[in-house]
C-alpha cells in the first residue's frame, strides 16, 4: 500500500492536531488523578477512616489501572486509540460521578477503586506516548514530551483549583465536577480529532523530507538487514528489559507515594491545605520542565542517562525531606522531585522502541507501565499503613531514598541498542 507524504506548504500535518488533543485529554486527566491527594484528609475527616484504609483504596485503583494498561495496550495495537478512549471514558465518568455519592468504604473501593481505574487506563500516559511515537519519527522524543506536558500543566492548574473548590463546596462536588468534565472533553476530542496509526490511514509519520527516499531504497536490501520487532515475551528474554522494569517499579513507588501523601504530609506540619496544594501544583509544573529536558536530551544522547540522573536527584530529595521538614524544605522537595516526576513517561516508549522496535510498543510499554503503577500503588498504601503504625513517614522516606539508589544502578546495566533475536 502506498502512503501519502508528509504535507508541506499550507497544510498542517495531522500529527500536530493529534498531539494537541492528547495534550488536552491529559490536562484534565491530571486533574482527575491528582485530586485524590486533595480529597484525602476531607474524606478521612468526614468518615473517620484511617490513612491506611484510604490508601488501600488508592492501591486498588492503581493496581487495577496498572493491569488495565496491558489490555489497553493490546486493544490499542489492534483497534487504534479512538474507541479505546471512548469506551474507557464512560467508566471514568461513571466512576468519579458515583464516588461523589459514597457513604461507605466498600462503595469508595468499587466506584473509585474499580470503575475510575478502568477509565484512567484508557486515557493514560503510555497510551498517548505510544500514539505520538507512531505519528512522529523526526523529533519523536520532543513530540511525546509536548503531548505529555498536558499532564504537568493540568496538575499545576487544576490541583490548586480543586483545593479551593473542595474547601468551598466539598469533596463530593469536586468528584462530580470531574466526572462531567472528563466525559465532555474526552468524547469530543476522541470523536472529532484523535485518529488511528498513520499507516492505517495511508500516511507517513512526520519525518525528514528525504527519509522516504531512503526507505524506498532500503526496500532493495535483503530483509535480513533489518531486525524484526520483538513481541513482549521475546523482550522478556533480555536482561535490559528486566533491569528497566525493576527500575520502573521503584520509579512508580516514589511517584505515587508523593502524589498521594504530599498534602497530608505538609498539613501534618501545620502548613495550610492551600499551600500544600500549591506545592503539589509546582511539583506537576516541574514535571513539565523535566519531560521537556528529557525528551529533547533523548533525541541527542539517548534515553539511559536522563533516566539515571533522575534517580540520583530522588536520592537527594528523600534525604532532604528525611532531615528537614518545614515550608522551605517542602518546596525544595516538591520542585526537585517534580523535576524527575514524568521523565520516564516519554522515555519509556522511545527506549523500548529503540531496544525492541515499535510494532508491539503499546503492549510492551503497557506491561512495563503496569509494573510501574503496581509499585506506585503498593508504596502509596505502605505510606498510609506505616503512618498508622508509627505516626510518621520517616521510615518511608528512608526506604525510598535507598530504593532510588538501587534504581540508579539498575538503569546503568541497560544496554541501549537495538536488540536482535538469536
């Protein structure tokens, strides 16, 4: 099948519209996901639940969300993104809307822990990373970073908004508002803007003008010159896959622990909820800085070293907050940790694609991100459980610093080159 060349002149390439739509969906998705930290203490105050119990619901949500990524990645590879986004958005909207009505822990576990998790799985970072990676060959890392920056800006804008909104109207109104907005935004963009893979539409990904000519010439070269893309089980036979997967488990543990417990941690020290919400917002904005740097750097120096550096920064961040807990140290922690927060989001697709090819990138990256989120949900739960047992987060801070150092070492063992099946 012949493919159309990248448009030139006055015609804007379709990939840019898809990038913009991905940005917008992730913008509001961030408000939905990070609202949990805002609602954490208000729900505990109303129902008298322990932090461990609320954190367990978050673990259920994150675990189911994580496992849904494998299925979502599989469905995306087979059917494309449009109907995956539409169907899961129904679960997302229903889950958040019904969460506004809960009056028991089992209802919270069902509506937020199950329904919302399925919905978030279909509007997730790895899905949009995979989508953008197929529409862009030139500037792939930068393009993915631009799309994923919607998550960072959404956190920066919407976390303070929901903090004030919750203080004024209550957590129930906040959850209902999220459910309605996500339904409208996601369905509109999925139906009218989001498209499938460029090859399915007889189009080329965005690339250098002379790249098509080079590829046509390459058709005369024996197929043995081009390594075949790996499937998930084949990638699992390589050590690099497992080094990165274990590093991602640790990465997720830090991400979700901080996103869930940062506001409760700072308010425990007498800092106002609004200030805590602002810290979580700046945490998200620094994530934008991090992914823009990482995405551009990956196009120049590869994916391995930006990831390794982020884990070293996390070691410093956790040691800082272990020793100093005041407004200044919390702001420094939020800014520094935030810089590392989403670095692996754009680099997971580009790194795994570089190692194993892009034919099955949705499924492979979905599996790795599943492990990432399982680590995140588990460690967020452990944060609440340890607090209930000790009245402090100090043990979690210390263990998190050690784990970040271990992840740094794992990253160094990754062989960043195209793997070939023996």
